[in-house]
């Protein structure tokens, strides 16, 4: 690799990833039935990946959402027939969330709609860029999952002078 990493590159990288996520979420949201939001679909996708029987509290934690937000989303999805909740076998105070057959079918339909749309948008070279990027993105996701707390400004590992120059450059201002 010839590129030299600068401290501000991390922000730029995650800014691009964030914008891609926003655009993708908006596009997928247009494919979902009325009343089902991309955040609801994300819960279904999480259940597909992680398996049935997760508690609402664990679901909220895994998705970085509040318990109130998860509770509301579970109600919406349950009303639609996409999930069901059952009492937890080992903790009578808790519930577990399970996908229904309708939820799995909804998930498959939404994924197929997204796949059709992205296939239409993306060219072969775009698909190759994505394929090449997947291992690196998975590695970065793993790092972020393992490090969920921000670094304090007074942390001795941070060179604030160098970082400050890169922040100014990101803003389009000359360091001075």
C-alpha cells in the first residue's frame, strides 16, 4: 500500500460508511410496507442472524437501542405477525423473542427487493469494490464492537497536537 494513514482518515472513513448506511437505509425503507421502518427490519435481520429466543434486553443491547425503543418495535412487529414473544424458560420475569413464519417470509421478500435494486444500481466494478472491501469492513466492525467507549481527550495515548492539525485539515482550514 502506498497510502499513508493520517489521524483524520478514520473520521473520513466512518463518515463515508455512515453516509452509505443512511442512503441504503432510506432506499430499503422505501421497499418496506407502510408502518414498518428500517429499524424494525434491522431487528428482524438481527433475529435471523443470531437466532430465536433472544430477550428484549439483550436485543436492545446488541442493537444499541433503548429498552423503550425495543419494546415499541417489538409491539409493532408482533402486531404485524412477524415475531412473537414467549415467557423466558429460565427467568419468569423476562420474555424471549421469536420470528414467525410470516416474519421469515417478510425478511426474504425485503432482502430480495433490496438485492434486485442494488443489482440494478451496481456495475460489475462496483460489485468488485464491495467484494474486496468486505473482509476489511468485517474486521473494523469487530474492532468497534470490542471497543465501544470513546477515548478521553486527556488520554496519554492521544497526540493532541497532531490530531488537531488533522481536524483543521478536515474542516478545510490551514493549521496555524
